């Protein structure tokens, strides 16, 4: 009752569409869709996936049969005819070991496995890309060291070329002065 009161007190924007509440050995699972709250009370050991699949199935069938009549419902048990579908569906989901339920759980597990596999492959691909980037970085670093050495040598050569004529002229002038006065 507390859970339903909390839901009723919230604005539609605040309501979480799917949630579970544990209470002792039991667990309440609820689904809110199209202004209707679907609730299932299960043992804690019952798989959440199956509980939500059960609620989804109820919600789809309810929308098909009574979707347009929800707003106009005037009495508390306006949709009592839906109870037969609830009971039939409940029998299908009662035993988690039935082939139907096991196949649904296996489908979910296969989906999860494919997502995990895809994520691992993406991480490995990123690792390979990082290795390639690291190799390119090392190569670029080595090339930049070569470039720095060559640019220093070129700077020395440019300096020599710039000052060599000045040094030769100064040397000639000094020799002439020494020879003339010396």
C-alpha cells in the first residue's frame, strides 16, 4: 500500500516507469504505462527479467483491449474481464523452469553476452589504436630529434657563411695594417 501511495502522490514526470521494492522474502515489481500501474508480487529469488516480461505482456494486452477506456473508467473494477488473461499469463510465468521462460532468459543472456563481447572488442580495438598512436609518437619524437640536430648544424653553417666574408675582410685589413706599420 505504501508503494502505491507513493506512486499516487508523485506527478507523472517524477514516476519511475519500472522499479522493484524488496520487502522481506518478497519483491514488488511495478510498471507504469499509459496512466496504469501494473504490479507483480514475487519471491525475491524470482528473476526480475521474467517479472518485467510478465508485466510487459500484461501491459500490451491491456492496451490492446482497454487502452482507450482507461480515462473513462468510473468504477473500481471496470476492467474485471481482464482477470482471466492475468490468470492465464500468471500460470505461464509461475514456473521459472518452463521451456518458454528459460528460452526468454536465454535470449536475454545471449543479448547481454553479445553486448559484452562487442564492448570487449571495442576496448581491444582501442588498445590496438593506442599502440599504433604510441608507435607513431615514438617515431615522431625520433624524427624531431634528428630535425633538431640538423637545424642546429644548418644554423652554424648559416652563421659561418654570414661572418666568413667579414672575418676575411677584417683579417686582410689587419694584415695590411701590420705589414704597413709593423
